[in-house]
């Protein structure tokens, strides 16, 4: 943030422009539900059209000084990008399958090269996906765009991943700052270059205590699970032929460990996301235009628990409906059993299998609707309405520049299933 100072004039703060979001939750939810149901008869391919509609809704209802953003991507582009990604990934999966058949004794190790390749492609794809979305975002008739190498970014990300592992997570703030600085310095709004002013030290100061709490809790959980295992394993328990005391101890210790890790995740993850998101927003720059955020930690906990309890409620309701439907179907088939021939039983089994598969898809799509409604739309709205842009007028001189990026990165993000949010 800069200001002009003279001996006769007071310091004048740059004009602050609060962002706003005008989208209606009901409208977004209707699009989500309808689009999710359309995915069943289209074998999931409608998701490209659904994603496009959702992005256009969010972009168009996000305003600064009354002017909205525009998303210009198309469903056809997403579909083509996905098919290109499949053309890249399919030979890798086929090669792994052939290797596992040819070398059965080392089949477990044969997957390691594939995992490493997918790991590199995930970093590459995340950069290219961001590049695609940037070049499909327009504000005031000017396009955002990115340059830079996806492979160079992947190399940086991998090196930082190693540093983070070796330091038990302590290097993570500096990794995030370095990678975001690379992304933003290769991002432009027309002719205006982006930048990122956030530092690893700033993020570390904000969140070091969360890291410390997490390490202490995980260490305590590990010691507690080991103590439970040792105590039960030493007992002379008669659990039958299929399970001895050691197996029972290991099973219980594993349950305690998984449950404890889940509880730690529930308690700490919203806090981590809140600290990171506000730090990230406060560091964004485009020329002289700066961003500041007033996002609260409570917002993340609210969205997290809304998602959690909505998911539990949906699961209970789905289970009741499924149980009722299965009971009615069972009674019907039992009454008609004497009139059904053997070949008809086969057809009936196929129908039941198809209905079960559809029910499973509905369950997964239902969880997807809940996640995208709260953590897609809900978090987007919360971030926008608590964000302020200063010196927005400095972008008036931005000229048109940049070209639309290719769709392969977005396709990799979809094919590898690491897309986050919308």
C-alpha cells in the first residue's frame, strides 16, 4: 500500500472497495441437485456442464464497486481437457497392469513408478488448472492470464514437499509463500502483473501454535494406542480360534488411533484453513491494488459443522429410505416367488443390482451436493463478503493482454480427482 506525502497535506488512505456477493443459495442448490441427478443417466459426463453453470453463477454474482466478474469457460473445453488427460493417463495404467502380470512377485513394487508419475502430474496439473481458470476470468472487459511453466512449478513443489517432510511440517509456511509467490508473479490482469507479499515467517507466527498442538496430540495419541496394545496383548484372553489377544489389541489400538486422528482433524482443520486463507488473501497484489480480509475463524467452524451434520442427516435419511424400499421390494418378490421362473430370477437379480448401483450413486452425489454447497458456494460467499480491495482505480489503466490457456491441466485435475471447490 503506497500513499503520497507532502509537508502541507495529510496522509490519505487509498480508497477501499468492499466486495459483495449477490447469489442466492436456493438457486445454487437447485442447480446442484438437478445437475447431480443428470449425471446418473449421462454416466457422469454432465458434470462438465454443471461445473460450468456453477462457476458462471459464482463469478457473475461477485462484484467490486458494482461490477461483476465473468467466467468465459465452456463445458466443451472441460470435456476435451478430460479426454486429453485420459489419453495421457491410460497408457500409464495399461503399463502398470502389464508389469503386474509379467512380474507377479514384484507387483506391489511395480506401482511405485506410477504413483511417482501421478504425484508429479498432480503438481503440474494444479498449476495448469489454475492457469486455465485465470484465463477464463474477465473483469471490466479485461482478462486475467498466466504464464510460467507447469513443470518448473512442479519441480519447486516437489522440493518443498521434501523439505516439509524432513522438518515435520515446519517448512510448510515457507513452502506456501514461495509457491504462491511463483504463481502470482506469473499471473496478470491484462498488462498489470500480480504479486504476493505474504511471507513464510508471517504465516509461521500466526500458526506455529496450531502445529505444536497437533504434534503433541498426535504423539500422545500414538503413545496411548501403543499402551493399549501392550496392555491387551499381555492379557490371557480367550477370544476363540480366529482372534488371539495380540490381534484384538492391534484392532482396538488401530480404532483408537483412527478415531483420535479424526477428532484432531475436526478440531484443528477449520482453524488451519482460517489462518491460511486470511494470510493468503492479505498477500494478494495486482500492481498498486491490494487485498485485505476480515474473515473470521468462526466462519470456517460454522461451515465445517454445517457440512458434517448435514452429511450425517442425509446419511440417516438415505438409510431409512433405502431400508424401507428394500423391505417393500423383498416382500413383493417373496409373494411373487412361486410365479417366477429361473431365468426371470436372473433378470430380477440384474434389476436389483442396477437399482443398488443407482442408490450408491445417489448417496455419493448427495454428499457431493452438500460439500459443494457449503464449501463451494458457502466459503466463496464468506470470503467475498469479508474482502476489501484498495487502490482499485489503479487497475483502470490495465490494457488487454494474454491468450486463453489450454484445458489439459483442468482435465488432469478432474481425471486425478484432486479438484477442490468448484
